[in-house]
C-alpha cells in the first residue's frame, strides 16, 4: 500500500481580509501524480506555496511523513530538499551556468562535495536533454530550456515530492511540449508530483488524481476518468465545459 507522504488538515490562508484557502483537507501518497486545476484565483498556487512554506498558513496543519512541518525545530531546509518546487518563472540564478545552477543547492543544503554534486547534476541534465548546454547562462537559452534546467535543479536534490506551479504558463506555445514530455517521463518513474496546471491533456493522460479547486475550496478530488467523464459537481462541469469550448 502507498505511504501517505503529505497530509493537509483544515488549512486556511488569508491575505488581509481576503480568504484564499478555506478548510483544505488533502492527502498525497507515494507515486501520486496529482493535477490541481481551476480558474485563476481559485487558490491553487497558494496551496502549493503553503505546502512548500513559502506562505505561512493562517490556520490548519501540514504533515510530512506524519510530522507537522510548522512545529518548532522542524528543519525547513531539509524538508524543502525533499519537497522541491518548480516555478512558472524558472527562478534560476542568472549569474550561474546551467551546471552551476544544478550544483549549488546540493553543496549548500545536502553538503555534497563539488565533484559528487557535479556528477549528479550532469546525470540529471542528460535526462532532461540539457547536457550540451552546461556552460550556458540562463540568458543564453530558451524558456523551455530554462524550465528543463529548473526541473533538473530540483531533481538533483533527490526529492521525494516535486511541486510544479504552472510550469508551462510562462512559455511560448511551441515550448510547452518539451517541458510536458519531461514531466511525463518523471511521472512514469514513480516520482510523487503535485502539478498546478491549465494543461488539461496532461492532467487527463498523466495524472492518477485530479483536484478541482474553486473559490479557495477543493470542490472535487477524483480520477481523471471520473473528473472528465462524470464530474459530480456543477461547478466542475461548468469549468471543464469552458475548456472544451475553447
């Protein structure tokens, strides 16, 4: 049976008087590939940012292997190495080469020596098709290539879970496929993934679960077949119909 890796309990998040997340309960198990869908402003990215502790929840709890990540003494740096995040705008270090971007976190957080870290980085860059660009700076490569480097940087930390926050939304349409192909390969490898996405084909074909959010709540959590063929909520049906009619 799959192990429960991340558990979110009664999570709430407000920015001033604006409540963005409302009583979120959610579990992710080993090997899950969960696509989180919904309209802009529905709370999807805020949920990921709370899970990664880039945002502090207003109330509720988040557990990693049963340990509350907000407890005093819990190591956030060690946690973030195990629960990596890939951002829509890449967040690469512009002054570092592709290789250095994938080495620095391993050295600083995992305390790997530079040689071991570089070897691991090269292995991952080969997997994402970026090994020929190791000396390039981010300004010298395309958006799709930057995102593949960002994925490689996260993978070099040997995470248990990867969080993807709309990883293709900043890309030109012709570059989207190359990033989704890499993510599809990762999903097949058994890596646990939580993906905020507007790519409905990816959600349907690659995920084993889809979570639909609206107005800060999880409206529906179902298999792709259930979600796309027989959604239970009228809100889910209305959202999916808007995509089908595009």
